[in-house]
C-alpha cells in the first residue's frame, strides 16, 4: 500500500481495548511531535468517554427493551392461558428476549423451534446431553462445540447455548442459540493471504498476522451471553412456571369440584334408592297382600285397578333402578383389563335367546377381537345394544341380529346390526338422550335409558358410539374402544 | 327363650315381618327394636337393659340404615363382646351395594339378604332364612 508512516490511537471501553484509529502517511516518513501526540491522546480519551456514555445508554435502552418484551411475553401467556401459544404465536416471541438467533421450547412433549436453529433431532440431542451431564437449572456456554462434540456439525447455528430447565421430571426446557461468531464478521481482507517475511528474515508486526491469530481464537465460539440476557431469561422462566402452576391449581380446583359433585351424586342416588324405594316397596307389597287376602271378594274391575297399581309401582321401581344405573356409570373408578369378548358375547346371546324362545331370531357373532375396558360396563354396553336390536326387530318375521368386531389402527370397533324398525333420522338428536324415546319406539317397552348409558360408558372409556340406519332393512350401532398401547 | 331379634326402623317392614312370622308354624318368638342403639343396649345388657339379663335371641336379623347407631356398628359391637360373639347375625337390607355387603361380612355378619320388593318374594325369603338359621342355632349346643 506504500505506507511510509503510521500511528494508531487506542479507544478504550471500560479499561479494555475497544477499537483504534489508524493513521497512515504515504508520501514520506513523518514525525509527529509530542504536543500533537498529547492532543491526539486527549481526543482518544474524549472519544473513549463518549463511547462509554453511548454504550451505557445503548445498554440501558436495550435492557429496557428486553424488559418490555419480557412483560409482553408474560402478558401473552396469561391472556392466552397457554404457555406455548403465548411464547411463540405472537409478533413478540421468546426469541426476542436475547440476542440469540434461534430458540427452542420443549414443552408437554412437543418441541417448538423459532428462528435459525439446529434440526429437531439435534436439539433433542443437546437436551439429552444436558440431562445426563448437569443437574443445574441454568446452563450457558459460548463454545458448545468444545464441550459437546456433535455440536461441531451445527456450529453455524448453535455455538452459543443458553438453556433453562423448566422441569427435569417433565423433560421441559427453554433454549436459545447463537451462531459461531466467525460467521458474522465481514472481513476487510483476504484471510487466506499468507504472512510475508522480509528479506532479512524478519516478520514484522502487521494487521494480517494478528488477523490470522484471531480466527484461531474464535473458532467454535459465539458472542458470550450478556448478564442482562440471562436475567431476562430467568425472569421469563419464573413467569412461565407461575402460569403452569396457576393452570395446575385451576385443574386441581376443578377436580376438587368434580369430586365433590360426584360425591353429591352418589349421596343423591343413595337417598333415591333408600328413601324412594322403601315406600314404593310398601305400596307394592300391601297391594299384593290385599290381593292375597281379599282377592276372592274382588270383582273384575276392582282386580283390574289393583293390576294397574302393581304395574305402575313396577314401572316406578324400574325407573329408579335405571336412574341409579345411569348415575353409577358416571361415578366410581374404571377397572381396565383385556376382556374375553367371545365368551362375554356368547353368554349375552344365550341369555337373550332364552327370553325370546317363540320367535324366529338369530344372533350371529362374527369376529371378536379382544378389547380393553371395564368388564361390568362393557357387558352393559353390549347388553343394551343387543337387547335393543332384539326388541326393535320383534315384529320382523325373521329377525337377524349380528355382532362383528374389527381391530383398526388404534381402535377396536364393534358393530351390532338388526333388521328391525330402525331410527327416524329426523329425531336423531334424541337417540342418546336420557329418558328420550322416539315416536316409532313408543309401542315398545322401555324408558329411554339404554343408549344414554351406552353413550356415557363409551365416554368414560374415551371411546365413541354412532349408528347408521335404513329403517326396516338394517340398522347398525358402532362402538369404538381405543387400544391402550401400554 | 327368644328366637329372633329383628332390628328395623321402618314400621311397614316390621308389620310385614310380624305378619310373616304369624303365618309360620310353629310361630317363632321375636322382638323388634327400632334403633341400633337400643339393639346394642339390649344385646350387651347395658343402658336401660342393665341388670335385667334380657333373653339372648337365637338369630339377629338386622337392617343396615338405622337411626342412631347404624347396622354396621351393631354388628361390630356384637362381635366384640364375648357374650354375643357367636350369635347368628343376618343382614336384611335394601342396599345392593357391593361395598355394603363386603363391609358387613368383614365385620362378621353370617349372611346378607337383599330385601325383595314383592311381598311374595319377601315371604319366601324370610321363611326360608328364619327356618334355616333357627335350625342351625338350635342344633348348636355350646
């Protein structure tokens, strides 16, 4: 370049070299006298002071900005009542909380990536490594590849890592990434240019040489994490855990309410059984006693009246029983086990056929894949579906009922079909409602409870129930039980 | 001599029981007490029955839902006293709850009968049970 004289003026920031002013003279060597050097020194000191003030202002402004972002994120989590949505689905995300260029949130078993990050698998690898190497709840480094060799592969995205443990037990983490610093710098010259020795065999101090040394130093390194970034990240973790705890408390409170209303319901059904059933029994029994003792003296119309009293009390006692049955399905625990479906269905079939000896009725049982459920409740489901099928095909000369099971993916689906009267699709909304009966069913005995119970049981099994109907041809009810892969 | 102590607060149940006992031949002797507390006092010779040495029955028939001490408490106290430890004790209740049944047996009940709704069924069950337990009790010589 033909430089004949050079002078550099250091710019200090908090006692460290921050930068320099380089002066070159091209025409000839040049001497700068002491006085001039003194004034230049003054300029450098002035510049350094201004620099400190400006940097401090910048820092204050930056801290204030981060504070605003952090508060916004907190507000978003509160408003959305959802950690993931609050942190990732608004213009301000948790990536804005630091100078990081990428961020990840592993929460409730799902990984959410923001910005420029390693791949999902790589992030999970980092988390696994952290999980097995440290029990600290905060982990930060500006040279991840030097600690964790696989990070070499993605050092352009994550040479710096700030990781916060939300819950080790639940495997929940917040991560921020910074790229290797070398990737960010725009070089003033060609770093490949070799250092030249002069003819005397001396190596002169030159910027090129120090440049080479510097690249060695920053390999695998990112900008270090600033204290204020870590502070904000920690604050965010507190807010996040608070939201999680509030949600947990809300769920606990709801559970408590639920438990309370279940207990109330149980107390209620006990009262119903005892307090209503015993006077009803009295009515029933004294009617029988009256008929026993004075039946001979009664004429036909008096006998018919007593018959009506008996029937009404029978009906009422059946209603009380079905209410109890329905409420019992809602309370109490489920005992899930794999059920021998063929055996259970054959037994139900025998019982039903025994009660219908005088009709042309066949009940076919096809494939019967086993399913997992509460035995009493599952029997109830099939008992209700089958007895409906048998009941509503009563007027068909050749009644055909069939049961067919089918394992499909994550569910076991059973169908119960009959060729009976079917369901008027205009009244489809009533089918699974308690005490609702369809017009077409009014001439058949029943209380409108069976399918309501089926629905309730299927809900409790996290299953489904639906039907399709071609009246007087074929009507099929389907129940689907989830398979528990444990 | 007392054949049956029936502990029952429902007067209709008591009435039907009296009627059924009257129909049996020979008619068993019986006493009906309307509360658990009275039954405990009677069987353990305490309270208003203290010093009276009331006759011990050959069979205790007991409802579960009673005012004061429940049927369960009566069973427990009867089984805890050496005087009444081996009394035949039969629960007669409208509860079909398996928890109640389990609890009654755990406390030492000998049998558990569910009250039928129909008079004819009550009649058949009661006559059979009384017949069976009185025979058992009479053949047992301590």
